[in-house]
């Protein structure tokens, strides 16, 4: 231990202690680490070489077992301290007891004290910043929680509240912009408006310092994909709004074919967009959106069969775009008798967003067409939990109540729906319910109101009014609806 006597009497070596630097302690710690590595390597080698094989284990005279066949009466190997190089009996992990005590009692260097102080100050600053913004962090946590549970509507609300909080503090809530954009992308509830909003939010979070970071690539791709979707829709509107098509009418087959040919020409064509990181890039029009635009145009032109075919092509182009095609495709599947596909799509919509009423509405429609009015009402009520003022869901519930035979409650529900919205099939459904109650005067007034707006009673409702089908048949057979 001669080489370590200077450590035993620090008072006599005060000046030398003051000149020591962090390298000395680091060297000692590295020696400890190297010792650990050696011991780990030795243990691993023994394990892998099978040194504990049963053939190498023998029993001593007094019953003790030694792995190498020796008895405990033989001399134990001499232990050498890794720090001082001296033999020792008492110690731990290759270090003698005296060196261990010296390491424990060694006073902190001034540089070490400064480091610990700095870490403490930074910790206090971080905690102070957290508690000053605890409301914002709470909202951000709430948003992440809802997103993980598939509650997209609640997640979007909480993200917006968290973003507003930090914006008022003049803090760029980059991650919140990105995550909220992803939530909007899942649902795209406002169509083209949602597409531009996704791109805008991601653009706000980007700057030159984070562009190369791979963890943000996903968000950049989502933003750019939204821009391509929007550009594709704009390409469609540019076509149908051309001056030569302003006189288009649904019965003009030549003009219909000409427009559809131009829409088809977008497939494989390119368009320039300004990406979320500010670059100008030439991209290919989105194929799924092209097919959806063809579906919209065919449907609005009264080409029902063609519209359904284009809707299938949307699914084939990109089945992940549930928000784009799933609800309409499920309705088509119901009308064609493919209940299995409709149920599958309904469940996928629910799993994608548990607060979107569409999946529950589809299940309600399927149950009603199957004659299970109670189940249809139950599914409608689940949809209303997250959107209690949804007029279309209320209409579905009213139809299910008619099938159940509770027409009085059906009238209450459809009247509530009409306070939120006013469109054709709401009034058609109301006509059936009022007629079931014998309110012929109200029926006549509603029909007159529709005629004022250029709407006539649908064929199925007219069949019902003529007594050719019952209200229950109207809501359970064929399309199961008033259209």
C-alpha cells in the first residue's frame, strides 16, 4: 500500500489535493468499470464453456461440493487489489477493504461540487417550468390519452386547448401541432378543409433544425399526402367548372362521357405542390381520390351503378382511407345484400374513431333491416353518446322505433332531428311517422313545403302512402329507407 499513503493523510497533503483534477477520479472509476468487465467476461466464459458440468463436480470428505474437484481444505487463491496491486483477504469486487474505505471517504473536488450544483439548478428550473405550465401539460396528456383510446373527437378538442395555452405563452408547441394533425388525418371530418388544416399544422411545427430528424418523417409524409389529396380534388373541380361544361345536364351522355374522360386523365398525371417544409415538388395525383371524384360525379349524374363501381375502386386504390369511402361503400353493400362487408366496414370505422357516429349508424341500419328493432335503437343510442344532436342518427333511431311499434316516441325523435337540420329525407321520414299517427293535415303541409323547394315525395314513400307497403316494410325491406 506504499503507493497510496498519500490518500491516508489528506491533511498533510492539502496543497496537492487542491491541484488534483477530475481526470484522477475518472481513472479510478474506469479501473472499477474495467474490473467489472473482466469479471463479467470471466463469468460468461465459464458459463459458455460448461465449467459447471456435472462431470467436473466432486464431493469432499465432509460432504462439501467443489466445482473443480478440490476440497475446502486446500489453499484459496491469492486475491490482488485492482487499485493498489497488493494481496488482500477482505474486500469486495477485486478491491481491498482499505482502498474501498479511501474511495468512500475521499472528499469531493471543487469541480465535482460545481457539477452537482449545476445539475440541481437545472432540475429546479425544469420543475419550475413544468409547474408554471401544468395546465397546458395536463391538456396535452389528456389529448394523448384520448388519441390512444381512439376517441378522435375528444383528442382534437384537447389538442386545440393545449395548443392555445402554449401559443398564449409564445411557445412553439411543435409536437402538439404534429400529433393534432395526425388526429385530423385519421378522421378528415371536414373534407378538403381538413386536408389543408393537416398541412398547415405540420408546417407550423417544422423548421430547419428538425427537418433531418427521422422521428418527424411520419408527420412530414402525412402533411404532404394531405396536400396531394387536396390538389387532386382541385384538379377535379377545375375540370367540372370549365366554361364548356357549364351547361351540363345529367341526360347529356356526350358531355358526361367527356367530363369523365378528363377526370380519368388525371391518373398518372402530375401536379406541383408546395410541401410542408416549404419546397416545390412535382407529385402524382392521388389515385384513390381520383376514383372518389368519379364516384361523386357519377352519383350526382344519376349513374347509380357506375357510381358504385367507382366506389369499389376507391377501396381497391387505398383501403386505409376509411374516411373517404367506408360509409358509402357499406351502404352500397347493404343494398346489394352483402351484409358481411357492411359489418366489417362498420367495425373498422368504430375502431378508427370510437366517437364517429358512422360505424354505429351502419350497425343500426343492418340491425333494422334484419328486423331487430331493439338492437337498432341500441346502436343509434351509442352513436348519440358522442354526437347527441346528429340529425341523421336521430332519423335512424326514429325509423327503428317505427319498426318496433313505438310511433309516438318516433315522432318525438324525428321532431328533435328537424330542429337541428332540414333536408329532404328527414321530411320524408317525418311524413311516414305523421301518417302512422293519422295526422293527415300535417302530412299534406309537409308535402306542400317540399314542393315549394322543388322536391317531390320519393317513390318508396309514395308507395307507402298509396298503401302498397306498410311502414315496417318500408323500413326493413329493400334499401330500408325512404329514398
